[in-house]
């Protein structure tokens, strides 16, 4: 049962192969098994690759089965269409396009499995890229908020500097009237005279202005601090909303790019392994000498080709002979007087009928 299945996978003619030796059957069983297991590996590879895309096992398995059947059909076609020839050169020329196709299939099959084999290393590369993307994302978002926050902070600094300047002026007036009372400056008279009172009034007025300025500016500062707090909250929210996009940066393309950043030799070794598996049935058929199956297949094909050629030649001769006969027959008919007279009579009757019909139409139109 298994032997028949693998022979079916090899694309060999079972009717011819059943008349061959066991060794010949074993060769095609091996070729069919290679074709089958290559399709199995293609199914596994495509299912994993599609799972990274859709994140759904059922969808991945469904399309993986379709891809595996497609690769199975292609491999079976490639192997079954290679015919043994008398010249090695003609055989390799015949197999060259199929070898190129096999190389492409090997690349397609090996790449998803490489991603699975080097999954931990790829995750490390992706983590580093995500960290860099996170920092870059924060910097880009900060460009939207930092200038506004800096501008508001400058406005707060100006308001605070205005208060400090007014405080310095008020403190200077305080020192002036205290010095006047102690006799250390101004009139140099000890006591609280008219000059002292004048300077004291200036200080009190400035102190009142300072208190009003503090109330007004502190209110503005609190409002601007609320604006800064809101902008910082908006910045944190923007970073938080964009982070899931960065965390989801592990799709098929991202993993392929991450695989390309790893050392090339291990990946190339796996590719060579699948290339050897994929091209082995082709090279087996090319390198093995002609066997009983090949001779019998060639005999059957040549028999059919000869029979078809014979039929085509016979039909061509029949057509040529029929043409010659028709030419002779119609040439003799053309020379018969009776036929000529009969056709002339019918032509005259037709002309009379046409003339009568035309006359009747003309009369009706008058």
C-alpha cells in the first residue's frame, strides 16, 4: 500500500512499472517518498509562516494544506517530466529549468523553517529593534509637546521673575525707611520724622502692589502649570497608545529582516539542506543509467508517435487524392453541353421574374 502510494507520488506510469523488476520499483518509491516528504515540509513551513501573519491556527493549517498540495504537484510534475535521453548534455538542458524551479521552491520552504529554528535569536533582534523604536517614538512624540511645554515654562519664569523684581524693589524701600529711622541714611537724623513717614508710605504702597502682583501671577502660574500637567498627560497617553503598535512589530516581514541580521552561515546551511532534498529526485533521474522502465516508456512513446505520424500521413494523402479527383470531376462537368443549356435556361427565367417584379413595383408607385 505504501509502495503504491510513493510510486504514485513519483509520477511514474504504474502499468509499465509493474512489468519491471523490484529494483526499478524501489528507485521510484524513493523518488516518490522524497516528493511526498518535501510537500510535508512545505506544509509545516507555510503553516508556521501563515500563523505569524494571521495568528490563527485553523487559517494557517488550511492554507498550509493548500500550499503543501501545490508544492507536491509541482515536484511531481518536475520529476515525471524528466525523460532519459541518449545524451547527458540534452538531459541536463532538459532539466535546467526544472532545477531552477526546484531552487526557488527550496528557498520558499526553508525560509519559514529557518525563522522557527532561530526563533529565540530573532526575538532578541526584534526586542532590540523594538527598544530603539520605542525611544525614537518617544522623541518624535516629544517634538509635538516639548516646544509648547517649554514656551509655557518660559512664561512661568517671566511671571516669577516679575515677582522677584517687585520683591527686590519693595525690600529696597524697606531698607531705605528703616535706615532713615535709625539715622544711617537720608537725613541722618534718628527718629520717625516726615521723611521717614514719606518713605514708609512708599514702601507700604509697594508692598500692597507686591501682594496684588503675587496673587495675580501665582494664579497665572497655577493655570500654566495645569496646562503643562495636561500636556504631559497627553504626551504619556500618546506614547501609551502607540506602544501596542511597536509591541506588535513581529510579523512575517519583520522576522525575515531580523533573520537577515543574524550570521548567514547557519541559515545558508539549512537552505542547502532543503535544496539537496528538493533537487535530489531530479539528480537521481539524471545520474542513474537508463533502466527497464525508461526503455519501456520510450518504446511506448515511440510506438504512439509512429502511429500518430502514420495516421497524419494517411489523412494528408487522402485529402490530396480527394482534391485531384474533385478537380477532374468538375472539369468534365464544365464541358457538358446539356448542363450548360439547363443553367442558361434557369438564368433566363430568373431574369424575367426580376424584370416583371420591378415593373409591378413601378406601376404601384404611380
